[in-house]
């Protein structure tokens, strides 16, 4: 809910409270955290299940189609993880569909909302991983701004970066060294990056993206990161291949 909507809601509540004939006032407020876990599956509520049944059937029909097979469990962690490597590489892979040849890709750890389990991967699984309306985005950065971007990634303790990137960072988040495709970053050279529009706008502390040029970010539904990820899984599945990724030293911490 946007801030303006929240303000209107609170104003409406306050107005309703002051316009009532009887006068009430809040004397105390309390709260508690209710953990919803597998305990509730042991004694399901028959009436609730009956009510939800037609909706569950509809949701399952959308979420259950198989997209592909994962070769291993993949979870997110800093400075580098299997799933963040995978998603960054998928963005670079997708460049061909947009007539682009990115030099590197960036996917934010915070945007990865679920782990990937070994075995069958469904539409619903990928929707859980990338539930937001983030669209793919291509942007050109000078070498100086690429170094600044990698410094910002180092400060955050790592983000998802594609296979072409190698970074060495310190435990306190300083960038010690970096390269692209095995070469030092040339401050005067222009590099093409691929990411999601959320990051291209400078969010998550990656403000160097805001100084990029030639931004290309189609905003159609199928340009959403989740559908691009699905396309990758389906493409490999059609080739009889499993989707795999490993930690390979893209970002290392020097003690």
C-alpha cells in the first residue's frame, strides 16, 4: 500500500472515531507472533478445506506445470551462491532475445525470495523465487562506473554476478580487485550490463546504475524476470539437460 493510501486510511479511521455518538478511547495495545507451520496440517479443518477446494484446484492448475529439472539444491547467501550465480547468468543468456550481448549481469540477493530444490521445478517454484514485477534491463556503464558498481556490491557483502565477473573483497566490504572476462576493467571503456529494472533505478545501494546510458528495459509481461527464468528452464529441459550452477569464486573474501 502506498503511503498516500495509508494516510487516507488512517484519516478515515480517525474521522469515523470522532464522529461516533459514543466516545471510546484506546487504553492498551498488545500483540503476539503466531507461528503458522506444519502443526496445522495434522488436524485440517474440514469446513475450511471444503471452502478452499475449488480455489486450490485452480491455483494448482496454474502453478504445477513442470518447467525443468534442477541438478542440485540451490540457496542464496553472500558473498556468492549457486542460485544468485544462476539467475545472473540467465539474464546474460537472455540477452540474445533482445539483440544484446551483455558483458556482465547483476541480480540482487534480496530479490531472490525462495531456494531451489533438487529435482522437478514447477511454474510455482519459479514464481516463489522471483515473485516481483521486475523487468529485464540493459544499460551501458563506463569502466569507472563499473568499478564503482562493484565497490557498492562489495560494500553489501556480495550480490549475484555473472560468470564473467571476478571480485576479491575484504571482510569489511572493500573491493580489493576486480576483472571482467579475465581482463582488468578499463576506466575509459564502455561496458554493457544486464540486470533488472529495480536495480537499474539505483535501488539496493547500487546507485552506479543510475549513471548508465542507453537504457533498454521492455515493460511487457513476458519481460518479467520470472518468465525469463522459466524460458531458461524450459529450453534446457527440451534439450534433455538439467539446470545447474555452482559456487566458483566469482566473489571471494580475503581475510
